[in-house]
C-alpha cells in the first residue's frame, strides 16, 4: 500500500511498587529494555514494542510472562520452562543462548527481539 505508515506505541512494564526505585539515584540504575515481539507472540499484545524493566534477559522474560499471561508463557516456553527451539532471542543484534538468559545482563536502552525465524521460498 503506497503511502501507508505503521504506527508503533511503546508500553512500559514496571515492577511492583515494592521493587521500584526509592530515590532518583536508584531510578538512574534501573534498566529499561525495549522489547519487540514478532509472529504468534506479537498477536498476544496490543503494541508492537514494550519497554520492560530488568537486570538480565531472564528477568525481562519473567516480567513479560507476568504482564501478558499464560498464552505468552505457553507459546514461548515448553513444560520445563525452557524456551522452545523455534524461538530466537537477539539482544542488540546478538543471539542470546536460551540456557543463559539469567546470566545475560542488560543495560538501559538495550533492544531485545523475540521471534521464530521462518524459511521457505
């Protein structure tokens, strides 16, 4: 469609009040990561991009599960809570190993993409 534009909104997912910053200094240390979901995961949310708070990729995924719910959890994870093999996670363009999400630290402004690559012709 010629001249069509895509409008993207950002939804901010914050931690519960008990875990939020208590001072301006604490707030400066918090990490907000821009998360983009694609494919089946994208259809579960109202916005294409979200800003999620966390210290590592594992925490970001936990926050997404809390916010989006069981449909998201069941689509992304198997029954052992391991990310399904069809999904790929990229943090700033680099692949995140599925068994190292809790060890993969994030910084404010990082970009996390979650999608299932497709092939075909």
